[in-house]
C-alpha cells in the first residue's frame, strides 16, 4: 500500500512557530523533503534515522526542481513510506502546495495539507506591524512581486493599477528584486509618495532586520541598507506602527536564537 504525503507548512523561520502537528510529523515520517526556506533549527530536529532530502530550488531552474520534487514524493509514497513535504511558511501561500496536491491526486497518492504560519503575517507581527487595525486598515492584499519567472506557467498577473483603491494594506512577497518597478507602478496608480512602507528581512529569525520609509524613497532606503531576500514589503499606514509596537529586538537580544 502507498504511503501518504503530508504537505506541511514549517512556519516563517522561528522554529517555535511550527505547529504541533508539523512537529509531530517531523518526528514520525519516514522521509522529509524540505525547501530552502525551512530553517536549520527545524532541520536539526529531524530524527537521525529519517531520510532527509533537500529539494530547494536551484536558482533559475524552477521547472526541473518542481518536477524532481513531484517525482520524489510519488516514488517514496509508492514504496510505502510516509513523506513529510515541508515548506516555508504556509504551503498554500505562494508555496505551490496545491500544485503538488494535484500531482499526487493524479498519481493516486493520498495526502493531507497542514497549514503553517505564513511569513506574510508573521514577519510583520514580529516587526510590530498589524496588517489590519480599526483606525488604519480594514483590508489587506497579499501579492507576489515576482511573476516574471513564472510567466510561462501562469497567465495571471497582479493588477497593480487597481490595488491602491481596493485595499488599505499591501503585502508583497518575493518583491525585493523588483522594488523600483513595484513602487513606481503603485504611485502611477494613485498611491502618494508619502505612503509608508516597511520591509522585514529574515523575519522571525535572529537575523531579522526592519527598514522603513515612504514610497518616494523606497529604492534609496533599500539600496542603502542592502536588504536581501527573504524579505517582505508592507505598504500602507500600518507600516508606521513599527516604531511604536516593535518588540522583537529586545527579546532577540536578550535570548540569541
Ligand atoms: N509559503 C511561504 C512563501 C513562499 S514565497 C510563506 O507562506 O511564507 C517566498 C517569499 O516569502 C520570500 O521571497 C519572501 O518574500 C517571503 N518570506 C519567506 N520567509 C520569510 C521571512 N522569514 N522573512 C521575510 N520574508 C519571508
């Protein structure tokens, strides 16, 4: 009989933000297939006898990498193994979790989906930024800033023109490389240059950094602070709450890791 595949979120980085279910599976599955964004502190907790396979994306080669991951899930499951497919954040937020589930379905392999805490909400929270707030934001959109590489596979694209009028808070994942264009498009669509933003780099980890500014100076600020992925951009009034509600740096400095 085939084994099952558990498509599971590992949370945003802080190992304590893994769910109880994810930890249980980490300890009990026969094989763990894990991504680049799953933190080392989590990998270190995989039992010695469990087979660990890194299936992180080789830069510039998303197609081959996804094909290999799909094939590995099926071949381990067909050997009767229980497979933990562990992904950064939540598997259904820009995580291709659904595509993997579709592949498993096609190959008659049973699966479960275990949600994780997505970086889209956890990184802002660790920076003291609420995505909604009764005074500043009653709506939020989570969008990708990196459609180019996926273009041949997906006909969809973010409607940057309509976003400013439609939502109060915009959260951009995978947007650092395209930040100039994103800010430009949003300003062309009506957002003022004075609109606040915050960027959270390596959110929820000991390496977390936060920079803030406004859309008019976003390119200068990010260039100067040399922000690197993984990082998330939060645009809207709530970004200014960072200065008031920031709490993580004191915890992080008191207890490294
Ligand atoms: N499924 C993941 C997202 C995968 S897309 C989730 O739910 O979190 C990868 C993008 O997620 C990165 O480019 C970055 O924008 C964001 N990201 C992931 N981990 C992050 C972290 N610890 N801090 C900031 N951004 C992060």
